[in-house]
C-alpha cells in the first residue's frame, strides 16, 4: 500500500510498486470500498508525470 486517505468516513486505498532506480510507479491500483470502485493501471508511470498531474492547477 502506498497511501490510504479518508474523508467523512469514506476510505480510498492506493497500491503500487515503486521502482526507485528508474523513478517509476508500476501497476497502480486505487480502491474505494464504499463506492465499490476499483481502478487498475498496469505498466509504468514516471513520477514526474504523476507529480505534474497531482499539482496541476
């Protein structure tokens, strides 16, 4: 597990494998039990791309 977030009792869990040598996140999975939602992205994502998307205004 990379991260778990909670908002008003709803939880979101984020899983993935971090390859620190290449600075890439592999096999990213988001799970929200309260919404019965599962999002899977298989492959590699550069952490630079993740950071740009996360902090994009």
